[in-house]
C-alpha cells in the first residue's frame, strides 16, 4: 500500500550565483531533479530549500515530495520514495 500523497509547494528563484528551489511540504523527503542533478533533502519544520548552480542548463526542475517513513541512508530512502505516495511539481525556468 502507498502512503497518502503529501502536500507540496515549490518555487524557483535566481539569487546571485544560485538557482534556489524552495517550498513547503507535509512529506518527510523531497527530491529535486534537473537534467544534470538529483538531490534528496529532508524538510525542516515543513520547509525545504535547495541551491543549484545558476549555470545549470536546466529548463525544467521537477520537485517531488513523499512520506517515506524512513530516516536511514539515501539509498534506502530512495527505495522507499519509489513506493510512497508522492506529490510532484514541475517548474519551467
């Protein structure tokens, strides 16, 4: 059984030398994907922020949140992420 889909908001903003992806979620894990990067973060008090290099040639950023119930290493979290209910936002840059 999949867990319920968490709530998720996401926005992108260029700040100096970074592309900042930030938002809020009720999930315990957030994954941020571009054509060049994949980053897992753990939200703090429901908020998350990921700083990418502004030179990243991404035209789309995909942000996914999940309630994995897992707090171990990234490989285990990634496996749980695949089985969890997820919320997804696509940001066009």
